[in-house]
């Protein structure tokens, strides 16, 4: 019945693509509405090229460094107690909003930050030093925030991959083989395992890269300013009331997307080449025999590596907690001069919106997972590649335009200002992330399990429920948690499609902190992390249970 | 300060009944200025009849007021306003937004979808966003000058209540509050505030690395440039006319000379700039900067009250005046609750609401009304608003914004010189 299955998959694709086509209409109208005017303005603007270079450099560096760090941590820690401890911390790290980490780290490193105050006490400074630590022209703090924030996501995706019984089996076989042949375990990881699984990581990696190159809030908070990244410029131009500036903003968004597509093709090709090399390598065996077996001393250095990931988060949270209650706090005092509960009073008034946000997030994530599973079971694997641009597009394109476009669609359907519209839009926005987490795990799942179940007389859905679901429980829970977090974090689509009258914790947080008051921003940053934290913790519990079951079986 | 509902009802009745006498003068002015003429019917002034019809229609309506929500004081004030309006049968709902541009985008989308019952009844707005909506014919009006409270508006002393960034308002938005560029600093660091651009440069010399301004095209950063241009340009009158490209060089040359001397003395040597005025205010509190700026003359005073700035901070304006403007309330053309929105606007422009808004303990937003023309009782309500530690001691004259056509060329020239 593959014809019926393809028809279901095609229908699903249509259901997903149709609203985006409507939304992209808004983008296209602005980007091509008055001919090439926007592009001419973009080319004539002296900020464009340096801003594009800045976007690509910071986003690219952050992606490569995050991938390298994730690989190094996996090689160094997997199979050791440190890995489990790190994975237990990952849900908490994932739950921290990007902007919160950026603000928290800025509070540490800025010239009047906690570090400078500590130094001032020892050195006897009376005034903050002239440190270009925030908004530095090279974007170092921006890169650092992005690496720290994307690393947990990559570790999470890797864990979901490694938790799959078939992958786990390959892993233990390869390890045993390496030990038998006297190779270093890390050699096998770097030369065989990681390259072979590279393509499976392409989805998450693409999401990371797309996010890093197009991110607005973090780049605005801590990124370079003269000029800012192109994503920030595009966002500023799109906010302008002047239609010509808006056209320039749309043109900048298109330019950024083109740059990203080039980067994505290059990355995918590189990963595929690595995988091919690895297959050849595997046939020939690892390149050099290890001089020594895995040394116990190596493991001693690894807890340090683990702390590199978690300690910045803890310090940022500490800085945010201090700032949320601080009134006037003159330099170089280590402690605020005046404390105030005013920000927490305001923030706690928004607590009732947590329930609505949670319900909306759960509904959207569950629907997105159901649709994602339907795609996985009906679409031929070859279709995934064609679906990929549509999955990445909503992550890449400017939020203001997409929100305006989705609002147009919801107006046409008369779904604006209604729960139904918000649920549909949040599902639509969660779906790409859910699929990017789910697809690689699903497609690399050994088809022989399914075939065996079918041969034993189980139906398609029974096979799905009794065989595939338990084995893919961990990636499914991960996808659900990511979808939930994506829904909870939506600001513009919620304000637009909800017509502003269906407030969530995020709309409250963004609107109430628009005045740039630090203590209020800090209080909301901590409050906003609550829901995603619960989601990721639940997913971590599911995957821990799956691992325990695996060991038991 | 809870207002007695009986007194409020009486006040309202007096407002409506007293309209014939009070509004006669205003109508005469409107007629003289070529505005809509008013005819009498059955001996009842048309304006009063129309207004009571609007009030009747407003009963039971919910007004979705899309307003920037970045200040807890503004939000608390709107909650108070909602409580005051409830007895009049109008439900005021504050729809919180982070940027007015969001609301503008929604209105454009609703226009394209030909949605006749839109999602916005009232909008807090001014400047370019107003210009865009007015040009796109997305605003209801003219309505502002027909409201009962309009007669107290100080259109002579505060001409920006009728001209919004060079664009004639023509009754398509109602003035709500006043803004004027104001500087503030810690008295211990800046005991003698500069009185002009030259003084500001001297202050930078005395505090190297501690002065700066938000990066244009940020609203406050652009205003800082306009302020300097007004002070330094050889022929200020040129700025009030549409841009003459041939005179741009000569008019702006002194500005670039000033900035070329200022930047080496500025924060990060003028190679970077803070993103917003709010960031500067925070940096002032942290000790990274010696001076911050705001459009609200009472901002420093209210921050001191909130315990976020030390009581030693004081505010000033340049002696010859600083750039000022007005922020407004507008009603979209597709607002379902147009009558309710007008009742809300009329209340927010009323002496009682304006006095409470001007109160530093509440919001500290300067009034659009002419205090001298108010009845003595209403005027007394404003007394507490003026004197508070940190507020501007002697307000300087308001300088008008340069003609809107100057803004973008100035921003472009700035970006080319200092922004990349």
C-alpha cells in the first residue's frame, strides 16, 4: 500500500507547506514588492558587507566550536560516569533561554561586572575599567554565548542517537574490536564512529548553524555594534515605519538566507565526505596502531571538561539572581547598596500565564510529534531531503516577517485571537524542530527490527507501537521536549496570531522587560526557564528509564 | 488616591453640560483655523449631542489598548485608568506590546485581509509610525479636537501637540504626554552640568571614556544628533524646511567637527556605542558612564524613587532649549470599539488623569494641558508633580524637531562616518 502511504505523506507535506507559502508571500512582497529597490539600498549601504561577514564569522565559528566541543566531550566521557552526570545537567542547560545566558554572562564579564568588581577590590580601582568585553567588535562574547548554548543541544542530540539500541550495539562492538586490536578508544571515535554518524547529526547541526547565523536577540544584547550582524540590521530595518527601509530589511533577510544555504550545502557535503572517508577507513582499519591502551590518567582530566560546560551557566544564573533583586549597586561594591523586591512582584504577577503557556506548549508539541511520526511512517526516506529546506526556512527567516505572514493566514481563516489559531501556529513552529530531532534517529533505526516484526505477523501500527515506540522512546521524548520549549519561547507569532489578547509567560516577559530594566529582565529570565526545564527533565527521565530497561533486558 | 465615584459622576455631568459654554471658544478657534464648522440643531450644541451619543454607544464596549508595556509604572497607571473607566461602562484592556511596529504590521495585514473589525481599538503612537498609518489611511478621524478634554490642551505653548515630527496631526491622534531631551548625571561627578554643546565637550575632556550616546538610528541617539545640529548649525531656520541637498554639507559640517572632537574622548573612543538610552541609564548606575539621557524630564527622579539610582543624581537641559515632542493616542480605522476608544482618550486627556500621570510617584509623564487655563481645583492636583529630587529644576524651552526629511540623510552620513 505504498501508494496510499505516499498520498498520506504528500497530504501532510501540503498541510505543513501551505501556511508557510502564505507566510512567505509576505516576505516575498516586501523583498520584491517594488522591484530591486530594497536590494539597491542594501548594496549601497556601507554596513552590509561587514555585517554579513560578521554574521557568517560569528555564526560559523560558534557552530564549528560547538560541534568540536560536543565531539570532544563525547569521545572523552561516553561510557564513563562523567557522561551520565553531564547528561543529567543537559536538560537544565537546554531550558535556559538564549537571551538569559547572554545577559547572565554579560553581567559577569562587563567592565562593571562581578569579575571586574573582584579585581577592583584587589587592585584598588575606583572606577570600572575600559574593557571591550561586551559588544566587542570581533563578537567574541556572542560566539561564547552561542557555543555554550548550542553545546547542550548537540550533546542532547548525540545522546538521543547513542541511546538507540542499534547504535549502542555498534558502539560496543566497535569498542570491543578496538580494545582487542590494541587501538585507543578515542581513535575509533574520531576516525570511525563520529564521521559515520555525521550525516545523522546534519539536522541538529543545520538547526544550530541556521540559528547562530540568524539570531537576533543574543546578537543585539552582546554582539558587535559597528556594524552589528546582518540579522540585527535586517530586524532593525524591518521594524522601521518607512516602507523603503522595510524593503531593505527584507532584502537583507534574503541575502542572509542565501549565505546560509551556501554554508549548509558546504557543511552537508563535508559531513558526507567525512562519512565516506570513515567507511573506507573502517574497511582498512584505524590509521595508526595506538602506542598505548586507554590510559587511566586521561579520565582524570575529563571532569574539568565537564565543568567547562556547566559552570558558566551556574555563574550566569547566580549573576541573574543577584541582579533580579539589586537596586542601586555602585562600583566596585561586591554587594548591592539597595535591594528591591519590586521586580519579583511584577514577575510573579505573570505566573498565572504559566498554566496557559504549558497547556499550549503541550498541545503543540504533542500534535507536532504525532504529525512527525506520521511523516516518518508514511514518507519514503528519499523525501526527507526535499523536506529539509522547508524545515529550516522557518528557523532562518526573520521572525517579524513570518509572524506578519502567519497573521495574514490566520486572518484569512478567521483563526486570529483564538486558542485554535495559536495551537495551529505553535504546532507549525514546533514541527521543524521536532522533525529535525526525530528524523535522523528514526531513519537510522535498523529496519530489520521492523521487518522481523512484520514477518512475525504484526501489523504496521502494532509494529509501530510494540516495537518501534519502545526502542525510539528516548528520541521521541527528546523531540517532544524540544517542541515544547520552542512553543513556550514564541513571542511574535503569539502576539500576532493571538492578537495580543492571549498572553503567555513569554509575551509577558518580552513586553514587560521592553524598557530595558535590568532587575526585571533578570527576574523574568529565571521565571521563563521554568517550563522548558520541566519539559527537558521529563524527557531525560524517559530516556534514563529506557537506558535502564535496555541494561535490564 | 481613590477617587470618589459620586464626585466623578458629578464631574462627568458637569463636563457634558458645561460643554456649551466651554466649547464655544474652542469651536470658534477651530472654525477660525479652517477646521470643521459646527452647526446647532434644536438649540442643542451639536458637539455636546454628538459626545453624549458617543458616550452612550461606548457603554459595554471593550477597548483593546495596544500600548508599549516596558514600564511597570505605565502599566500600573493604565490599571488605574481601567478602574476609573469601569463605572462609565467602558472596559479598558491593556494589550501589552514591546514595539509599536508590531501593531503597525498587524494593521497592515488586517487592511490587506479587508478585516473590518480589527484587533486594535486604541494605539499609543507618534512620529514615523503615525506618519505611516496616516498616509496609509488606517487611522480613524479626525476625532481628537472634538473631544471635551481637548479644550485644555496647550496647543500654543506646546505646538508639538498638533504637529507630530513635522507632520500635521489634523485630529487623527490625541496628545497624551510630553517628552523633552534631558540629561542626567551624579552630582558628585558632574557638579556643574554643561549648558550647551561646548560645555558637553568640556565635560568629556574632564571625564575621558565616560560619555557617549546611543547608536543612531536608535531614537534617542538620533535625537542627540538633532540636538547638536540645532545648536551648532549656522542657520537653524534651514532645519525647519524640507531638506535642500545643496545646503546639507554646510548645515551639518559643524556637527561632524564636533563629533570628530568628541569621539576620541568618548566611551570606547567612539568606536562603539550603547544600543539604547536604557542601557546608558544602567551603565550610569553601574559607574561605567558619567552621564545618561532620556526623553522624560522626570526619569532620573522616578529612578531615584525606585531605588535604582542614587539620590545624588540630578537632571538638566541645555540652556537654549532641547528637542521636544509629544506622544499620542490613535484609533485605527477598523477599530470595533471606536466610541469606547474616544471615551478612553477623553478620560486620559482630562485634568484628573493628566495630573495623576504627571505625579512622580505614579509615572512622571509631563502633561499636554495648559495649566494656566485649568480651573484652580484641577491645577492644584498638578502641584506635587514638579519638585522632586533628581527632576529638572528649571525647564528649558522646547526646540522643535528638524523637518522629517533631514533625519535619514543625517543618519546615513553618521553611519558612513562612524558606524562601520
